[in-house]
C-alpha cells in the first residue's frame, strides 16, 4: 500500500495549473531550434539544461510527497493527457525540420552540426521515449500509434513489445534483459541489453502469434509496422537532408537509445524478486523498483521516477502514480538526471548504489544468505 501522504483531490487534480509544470519539456523545442540558428557555444544548451538545470531545480524544489486520488477519470486528467499527445507532432517537426535545415546551414561547422543532434537525441530520448512509454500503456488507439511513431523516430520500435510483453511480466528476474544485475556496470549492461531486448521482444510477439495459430510472418505481427515506420523515417531523413541529414538523424537516434537504456539501468539495478521454487517468483511489489520523489525531475519526466507504483499498477496514468516512503520502496538519493550521469562512472555508481542494494536485501529478504545466483542471474527462468 502507498503511504498516507497528503492527498490531492480529484477537483484539484483536474485544474489546468496542476498539469502545467509537467509541460516544461516543451521549452526544449524552441531551444533546439535556437541552437541550430545560433550555433557556437549554444549547441551544448540542450543536454546542459536537461541534465544539469533540472538537477539544480530538484535541489531547490525538494521532494513531492503528495499522492493524487486514484479514482480520477480520463476526463479529470484531460490536461495531463494532452501533454504526451501534443509532444509527438512537436518532436516530428523539430527533428525533421532540423534534418533539413542543419546540413545546409553555412554558419555551422561539422562538430556543431553533430553536437546539435546529440542534444536533439538527449531530448528525443529523455522526453520522446518517455512520452511513448506513457502512451503505449493506454488502450486508446491514437495514443498507441503516437507511441509507435515516437519510437520509430529513434529507431527503437521494438521497445514497445519488449516493455509490455517482457519487462512488465518478468521484471526483477533473469528473464528480463533490462533488469541490471548487482555489480553489473553500465558498460557491460548496455551492449547486453541492446542484443537481448531485440531478441526477447521478437520472441514474445512470435509466441503470442503462435498461441493464435499464426506464423511470425502474419501481417498482425507489429514488427512489420515497426520496420515500415523506421524505414520510412530513414528515407525521409535522406530526402530532406541528404547523406549528412541521414547521418545526423542516426546520431540523435543513437543518443536517444543510450538515454533510454541509462534510465532502464537505474530503475531496477540490483533488485530481484524472490524465487519461490520450480520457476515461480513472488508477485511484483513496489519494492522491486527504485523510487524517486524529486519534484522537478518528475515534472520533466511526467512522474517516471514513481517507478515503484508504475510496476505495481501499470495501468495508472502518470498524474495518479503514487510515491512511496522508505518502508515500502527503495529510494534513489537523487533524481534520474544526476543518477544517469553517475551510472556512466561505474566506480562511483557502485560506491553510491551497492550499499543501498545490500540494505534493501537485509530489509526485505533476511532469510536469503547466498545472493550469488541472483547476482549472476542463475536462478531459474520464470515459467
């Protein structure tokens, strides 16, 4: 159960002013265009503001321990729902508008062009993929299509299948590629997850089709939609920006994927569900994801850091995700912007996080004396 923090009523939640801070991400759109028009030192603004500014604001704004009334309906959450829906066209016109503009901009040098699209990748990875994550969990067809388009723009469409069919079902077990093992540095996690998540997502869709007596080549296999969208965007980038534009598009896609997997790495690092025997595991609980209640970065990431509740109740829209105290879920010391930077330094990461994992184990599973099978992913695959 979520702790009894102060409650935000449905009437309060429905107010426009409550939703407005979650739209701060839209300030990155004009900033992206500004970096392209100005060039020079401005090309570092996107990653600088995304990573560092929100970390500073977190330090000033502190934690948000309020929980919204979960009885709120989609009508009550109208203003919040608009945010990820509106982001897709904004990102589309920004990415492809700059794919057209930047290659022919005489005032920009080669490094400036590359750094602009590195910044675009930080934006499409930090915001775009995160918004696609919110949209893919919804039943509305438009929202799910918007999720597919956002993922195709970063050439990572299979994330939807992997996330919905593999990650949520098998999180914190050896069968989930994106649950980082204890003591596994990001430099080892990243190439592993790139390979395994693609295979596991395709296998999950193939198995689902087989249960319907359909081959993987069936037109209902979403991978055909994924490949078509991604291929279409690659062709569009080539038409608009030539080979330079295509290269810049690939840079932003690569950076976006790296951003996503950095977040995946920190969300469940070292956390495991207890194996109950014969391939059975305990049910997913808030304690199987790291929670962060930092106010500003949760505005930027539309409450993604309330990840403990997202896995506990995956059908909840982001405004009503609950936060948990230390007694119910493990807590990150900082918001995701800082934690992703720490994850790039394995020695610092282990110093910060390994003691927290060991404390978590002592708190929830004192009966487990040998953690070696969990550390190395040697417990049986879940049935």
